[in-house]
C-alpha cells in the first residue's frame, strides 16, 4: 500500500513539474511591451486613427562634421511614440529619444560623447522629446485619400535637457510593404549644438578626443515606423 502511495506521489510531482515548465516557457516575458503595435491594411489603419511607434524599426540619425571636413554620423534609439490621426483638424504626433543610446560605431568615442556632451551615463534613464506638432490638414486629407504624401513640413519641437528648439521637418508619409505607417525625412533638418546648450561643453570633448574642431551645425534625419495601437 505504501509503495502504491509513493508511486502516486511521484507521478503527481512529475505532472506538477511538467506543468510548471510548460507555462514558464510559454508565458510572455516581463520585458515584452504589453501593447504591441499591429499592422492593418492602410484603409483600416487610417480608420483607427491611432498609431504606436514600432521602436526597433525606427531611428533618428545625427550628422556633424569634425576637423572641418570629416562627417561623423550616429543614431539614437527611440523608446516610445505615437501618432493620433482621428481628427483632420488636430492630427498630432510625438516620440521619445533615449539620450544614452548614442551610437556612431566607435565605442570609445560614444562613451566620451555620452558622458561629456550629453551629460548622461545611466542607460535608458534620460529622454529627449520630439513633438511632431499638428500635421497640416491638407496633408492628412491627402493621406486619407491616396495613402501617401511626399512633401510635408512639420513644425516640430525638440525638448532636450530643458532646451526647447524649433525643428522644421520636411517629411513624406506613406505605408510600407508591411503596412507600417512611415514618417520619413525627405531632406536633413538643421539644429545647432548652441541651441541644444552643448557648445560650452565642446572644448573639453575636443581636447579629450585630440581633434581640431566640431561643427556647431547638426543634421537631423528620421525614419519612424508605426503600427496601429495606442501608446502605453
């Protein structure tokens, strides 16, 4: 009798262990975004009127010039963003940049830029906000009709470490081959390190890097991809 009970206990334990392993392997990771953006056909997407940034498919690129002629390019990761097109009169959008994510492909340089110029060392902690502003009514109407607009100027504002900088963005808006809604730069926009409050920090950076100069002017381009869904 005792052996029989022992066998039942062993079987029960095995069942419990199997169940635990199954659910542990199949439950969503706590690191996954809880509300995933989805892709719908353009008409359905525009009818929903609410788009959420697809973070790993989007980027913002920066270009400066060092030593008067050498271009240096890098990117910032985006952490979240949304577009709301439910009203033609008040279609708006915004995205958040992770200041500590600067990546130019040279880790030593990136570490110095992040620490000395961007004054940030805690990964993922500091954000800059890019407010895309109100989308022009004519552009939204054309987008609804043709699913594409090739030349739109957005009166965007970049909020960076307490500095509010106007940043007109010339973009095109369309749906890509995966039915993601795209807002993409047509040409670079210009902002200055002075306007961002960074110019006074340049001498120390130039000294540490052993270079002659860095241009005050910065070129800014973006490629934002959105799926249908609310921000969260």
